[in-house]
């Protein structure tokens, strides 16, 4: 048995080492302390929102000329007509049902601790009141500009900050509306800048300044910001493009360096200890890793966050199917057991509200978190992280939590739970969260045990979908 434990531990270390080589621990102790605080939150809200929600398209991507793009509005026979109508969505964008306090209430009850909002996606439409462009929600071209909360970014940040949420500003580095990125002199092309910055350095400098000015507006006009979440990893120095990203990140041999050291210095001069997330660009400005729409197979011993949509896509679409409450709770537990945070995305509608299914799912998560959250927040991963359908976490005080992931349709607990590792010490208490009944257990081998459940606990479990066992102390 001891040999087996050693093999598992070594395999874990090798996996962690392989992943850690791509993570650069921040040298700034203030930033590192803030990242450690963020890691304790475990659960956050993301929102992709813009005029594109009126068409139900895949965010900004439908205006990008790449062969994987599928446009649902097939009435357009040529791209130029499509692009013109897409950009005119600004003139009909009027989310009159906008009420961020409603979102705060639902997110807070579900146990979310931070929010990341799309201040600007790749299409360049600004959901904040910038002075750099008229392509924004506060423009007089946009019907919503007369609303008292027309600057939705400011209203969202203020509402969530009031309830002690950390604030994250999503910002797209590429900007497909900016004539200094997609220059009208050339065809629009792919996601990349459509001219060679080395051949037209003045134009690229204009784009860098445009980006700098917009980020500075966000860092100075929108209160305390905790996270700057930068998307569009293909906008990066050519020298910092690993081989596995070559196919999509740098299909053109252009250096798209926007001077991250200068941007970061400016941002942190306004927002002390700001967490920088330059996604998928290895280095000192990728303060935590962001696997998208997936959960790593193994635990990661670096700061990381799984960003996952609640529905079938990132932006609003009436036809999208929403993940079930059971799926979402299983997802949260799986992410947390592997040392990560879950950033769950909900796309607001063109009218400015969430689909009723989103509220329903958060209500279900809230009911579960009310009973089980002590094994989620402030927890650390505990090897081997998952054993069959048991996920595990630990707290600094020695408590160990075992999350029993119920099978689809499973509403009753089994008579006993078998655990191969982390046997309780002789004096330990074993309980089921939400139940006052102490549970009996028996050691089965060098490390394992069996936990026994009385029939009344089995037949009337305290919650649905995932049940959490607490062990006050386990053998070293």
C-alpha cells in the first residue's frame, strides 16, 4: 500500500511540475497575496453582453472571416452587407430591462464572490463610456444612451462592489472596429491585424495608444478594479508564441506587441496590486491560468480558473440549452477539488435580463451551497483529488471534506461509503453536512476506511446531487 501511495504522489508531482513550468509566480508580494485571496473565493460570475445579443450570434466572431464561422442570418449574400448590418446593431440596442441589482442578488445567494464583465469584446463595441470612439453604448447612436444607467459597466461594477464582490474587467486586446487594427485599406481577413505593423509602425503605434487610453479609462473612472482580464491571445509579441499556439495565434508572421509592461505599470499605478490576466500569454502578466470551457484532467498547483458558459454559448441565444443544476454543482466540485475557481458565464438578453433558466439554476446552486459551502470556500486540493465518484478538499484546520457525486437520478445515499485514502484518526468525528447524526466508520487497510450511513440519513439526505462528508482529522 505504501508503494502505491508513493507512486500516486510522484505522478501528481510530475504533472504539477509539467504545468508549473508555464506559470510565472508574480514577484510583487502584494499581487501574490491578492491572488491567494482570490483563490479562496472559488466561484465567480462572468457575463458576455453586447449588441450581438440581438441576433444570438457567437459574440463578435460572426464578423471574422475564418472558415469555421457559421452565420445564422443567412439572408446576407455578401460579407460587406453583413458587416454593415452587424455594426448597425448599435442603433437598435436598447436593454430597457437592465437591473444589475437583480443579478447581484441571484449571484450572491448562489455563493459567487467576484464578477468579470465584458467591457469590450473583439468587435470593439464599448460597454462603457469611452472618449476614444463613438462605437459605444453611451453614444447618441445607441437608443439606450438616454437611460440613467446607460454606462452599464459603471452600474454593474457599482452594484456588485456594494455587496463586496471583487470586480473584474474583461477587455479584448484586438479591436475589429478600430481602423488602426482592421485597416479599411485592406480586406478584413482573419482575427489578426490586417496589415504588417513593422511596415506601418505609425499605424500600430496609434492602435497601441488607443488600447492604452481605453484601459486607463477603465482603471481611473470605474472605482476599485481587482482583475484586468485580457482576452485575444494572438495579440502578443511574436517571440512569445509557443509552438502549440502557432496554428491559431500567429498565422501571420506579424509581431503584435502592444507593450504589456507599459500597460501593466499604468494599470497598477491606478489599481494597487491589480491581478493581470493576459490569457495564454506565458509570462509575468498571466497571473492565473484560464482553461476555457473545460476542466483539466489533473489537479493544478498553480492559480487557475475554468471559465465555462452556463448555456450553449457565451452570449445570449433563445435557442440555447442550459446545463442542469446537477451538472453545474458537479462542475463546481470538480473544479474546486483540483485547486481551481469556477467562473460561470451567463449572457444577458438584448432586453437586459437573464433567461429565467439562469435564475433557476442559481437558485438550485444556492440551496446546495447553503449546506455544503464550508467544504468549498478557502479549501485546498487534497491528493488524489478524486476517487471514483468522491472528490476531496481540505482546510488549514485539518478538516477533510469528501464530496459524493450522485449518479443521474440518484436521490438516496448508499449504506456505506468506501474510501481508499485519508482514514480518520481514532478520535475524529465524521458527519454528513446538513445532518446532526454522527456517522460510524471502520478502518479497512493501511489508509482506507468505510463510512456507514443509518437508514434515516440515507432516505432523507439534506440536499440534492452531491453530498458532503466531513472528517475532523485524518491520519498523516
